[in-house]
C-alpha cells in the first residue's frame, strides 16, 4: 500500500530510519564490548524486534508478562521481565518457564524474594532472579551500599533461587540535555551497578550479569568496565523527548502519526486534524523540556519538517495545528493569516506528526505501517494489555 | 471472578455506580424533554452501551468509523459520526449505509460538503449530514451567524444531501468549575445551536435535529427549548476531572485501575505500584484544575478513599504512590514515615486508583472487569484503533 492510501490516523515507521537507529546502537555496544538486550516495551511488535535481534541483540527485556508470553510464542526464549515480581504473578512466570522460556525475574525487596523462593520450592522450579539496583533515585531498586542488597541476595541464594545478576535503569537521564551530564550519569549508572555486583560476589553470591541502561545513558556511555549487557528501548524509533535530551536529531525519529486535515478555524489560524490525543497519546513529555513541541511536530508526507507549525492542542479525535510561535500550553494562537492556513493546509491534506514519546504514541495503535524508502508500506501488528 | 483474583493492572467498572450515572443523566434528559444520544467513545464497549440504551438512550454518537462499524455489527443502527468528514473516509461511510446503517455524517466547511455531495451523486447514495456549529470557540464548527453556515447548508441541500440537523459540543465546559458558569455555558450552547437551526430553516433548509452537549453542560442545562437531543460521553463512568468540574462526587466515579504494590522506597515515603502511565494513561487533566490528583486517587479494594495519598508519578509500568501533601508535579515527597508506607501498603497489597480521565484510561485496556455489588466480576470487552 502507498502512503497516500493509508487511512488516518495511522502510526508509520520509517524503516530506513529504524534500521539506522538499530545499527547505531548495536555498533556502539559492540565498540564498548557488551551485549545488548533491547527493551521491547517501546514497540511490542515482533517485526521490529526481529530486526533488533538480526542486528546482534541478545535476548529481550519486557515490561509485562503479556510481552513475555507473546515474544516467547514468537520464538524468543531469552527474556528479562524488568518489573519487580509479586507473588500473584508467579503462576504465569512458572508457566512460561515450564514451556522452556528462559525467563528472568527482578526483585528489589526481601518479601518478594522470599515469596519467589517459597513458590519455587513448592513447585520444584529453580527461578532465575536479577536484583534491581537503584543508581539514580528515580524509581525502584536497592542502593548499592544498602544492607538490603545482601539480605535479598542471601534470601534468594540460600533458598534455591539462582541470582543471575544485577540490573539498573537510570531513568532520570530523560531529564538531562547535555552530553557531559549524560556521560556522567552513564558512569554513575555503571559504577553503581558494578559495585552492587561486587558486594554480592564478596558475600559469596555468584552474580554473572551486570545489566544497565536507558537510551540516553546507553548512547552516552564512554566505557562500561564490569558491565556485561546494556538495555534500551526507545532508541529504535526515537521521539521529540529524546531529541530534546540530545541523543537524536529530528531526522532520526522513525515514528510518525499520519493525519488528515479535516477543518479550519480561519480567524484563529487553526487547521483541525483527525489525529487527537487518542492517536498522538496524552504524553506531553516535551512540556518540561527546552523545546515544547505541544502534541507533536508536523511534517509533510515526504518527511519535510514544518518547523513553523505545531500541534498545539488535542481533543480525543481532533488535533489543532497552528503557528509554532504561539503559546502551545494556553492553546491560543495568532500570527498566521487565514489565507495561509486554509491554503497551506487544505481539507484532505495528509501530514506526518512526530510524537513526543514513541512508547506512548505507538501504544494507541493496533498496528504500525512500516514504510519503505520507495513509499510502499507493510502492516506490522503490535499488541497491548497485560 | 472475585476482585482479589483479577490480575493487575486491570480496569474495573463499578456496575452499581455506572447504572446510577446512567439513570441520573437519562432522568435529567427526560425532565428536559429531549432525546439522549450517548457518546460511546468513552467506553467502546457494547455491554456499557446496551445499558445506556436500555435506560432510554436513542441512538449513539461515535468518534471513529471503527466504532460505527463495531456498534452497527452489534445491532445498533442509529449512529452519528461526530467528527468532520473528509473525502478519503467516504467509502467506509458508504459501505455502512449500504448495509443498512442509519449513519449520519458531520461537516463544518464547504469543501467537505461539496465532496460528500459529489460522492453521493456518483454512488447514488443520499447521505444525511449534520452541520457542526461552534458555540464556544474551543475546536471545530461554524459560528451561528457566519455566512459559511448557509453556504454549507445550500451546498448540501441543493446537491442531493439530506441536512438532518445541526450539532454542537461546548467542550470548554471542562475548564469551568461552578454551577453558575456551567449553566451559563449550557444556555450559550443551546442558544447558539438553536439559532443556527433557525437560520437554516429561514433559508428553506429543513433542519429537524438540534443536537447539543458535553457531560458538564448536559447535567447543568436548566431548559433546552428548541433542542431535540443531547449528547454526552464521560458521564457514564465519570472521573477526577469531572469531579473538579463539579458534576460528580468521588463516590460517583465508576472506573478504577486495580493495582498491586510491588515495592517501596522507604526513605522517600514511596510505595511502587504495577500501574504506571500505560495503565493510568498519560492524561494529567487535573493538573490545570483546582485539585491536582497527580496520576490518580488511590482507594482500598472496597472503595474507601485514601485521601492522604496520591499517585504522584508514573513510568510506563511503575506508579509512585506517596503522601498527598507532596508536590505531585515535582514528584518529590516527604512527610510519610518509612514504617507507615511499608506497613500501610505491604508488597502484594491491591489498591484501586480513580483516574483523571475515564476516556483516556479505559483506552489503555482490552477489557473492563465489571464488578457487581457482591464483588464478583465479568469481563466486558472493549476495542481500540480506527
């Protein structure tokens, strides 16, 4: 199907850009001498993940057990479920392991560790668990010097659970925007996770894997001594938030939302699009960054940026395109003549909108349209839910 | 299935609250003497819509052609597609009408009106079109006194298209929070739409339907002279935004997200939940209102509000529950002792989170769990996409 024939709104993946992003990350990992385990929560799409594995990725990271089940069914066995395990989810994890899935679990507290050990004992299953380490204070995990780290390690190790490694995610990297700050956080992430592994090993607990990563720190890392693997997700498509963080250009962004102009408010300088927040997502991640892109950056079908315009507002199925100099937060605009808006964006015209956050925007669609350089496209299914 | 057995995160509908909300709206419409056409974009769930129709609703409003196709397939024929039509979507509309669906289209500009007329002529189909009227300047539509109104009316009327009515949506009602302001906007919405119908009729164009509505203005309307029907969507479930607008209590909110405590950061006073923004949605609608509920209001499983706590931050699959007095925007918190957070919210504990915006949160889930007063639940499918 050609781009012009795709019904709107639709999620497009520029395959050439995606392949370039995959190659860039894999080459950097190869240079640093570490394995790469992509986080598939960004796309939940087997076609994308196959491209990541074909480029050299080893195993995948998932954010839900549904992802684990779907990708295992698609033939991928080496899976890290990177959200703290709780007892109620153990039966699904057990079922996956019983089918032959090499599923690794994550914990950051003694209660969950004890529950995994007890459940494994009860069912005769040796679970593999990685301990989550907190290296930047933004979310979950045990700090490298906390007593809890060894407590959790011992509960697992002494009760028949394999301590497969330690893992951390310096998600606060999304709040940075200089190469220096990113490199410093990458080093902090590395050092903290390596230190946690060292403490476990000194306590007699084998800890073969040291897994770190977020897209910004992965790309900013200059050396990864002691690290065995890196994880990252959004790098495969990139988005406007990552542009503001400084780890990609606008031309690297491989995801866009195809939209149609369905109306105008000439006196306000608005063109109305059929892509509202249901298509673009409610993610306004760039609102806290140096360049606020509203609900997205419009481009022509061929990818040419329309830097003077922005999607300044959104209802469920309506987006408002207006001049970029307007205050996108107040959703009031001016400075674009009526002639300009109706002539430049006539009814039926199609545009591509670069999104704030590829993980959030992709999740709104049952499928991607993967667009080849010749303009033809293929449908790539994605899934959702838990 | 009992509430305790449902895997998390999950979207729950409290059926008793939903039925109360449906009855309240329908009773108000009956008192005002108008038909009621619910907007099904909120739930995209046939079980919910059947309850709305059983209570007296006549026909439905949809925001996508996929909704029209799905609900027509489920036996509902009277459907208003309430987003401006564009030529590229006419083949799907034609297919629905050819199957017997009484699908009504909406336009607000001459180009789209002419395109519908030409397409109908080409295919021998008499489309029914309602003209969208702008009564509050928030989005689409033609202002009642604009010349364009009659221009569009004539293009349709003189070229074989049935002008079925006028419709408006005073969506700026979401920005109000007093009964007086809501009643005034409801009257403005009514008067503007009735005036548009009057002008069309004076020009010799029959305009049988006058359709108005948004949840706040529908509930605030004191008289609807000249109006034939009202539309509203979110009233069926309500949410925290509607609570802040002042049209429901927290106890009316019928949608919640079931979540499990999966960890803690004791020094920060955080409990970590397995409901992040993928489950709660990125909608932060209450951030611009009088009471900012962060990513949602936690409750116990039995519905008891935990007013001292809030979901103050969210990653894709992680939510941060912390004390409500904290600044939820900065996502920093204090004032909750470590003992309190780990003892009050132990690992594995389940909570219900009331959402900012029921339309956005529901859309993240493939199904609702409809919870009966006895605590048992049934799975109600919902769909997404376009």
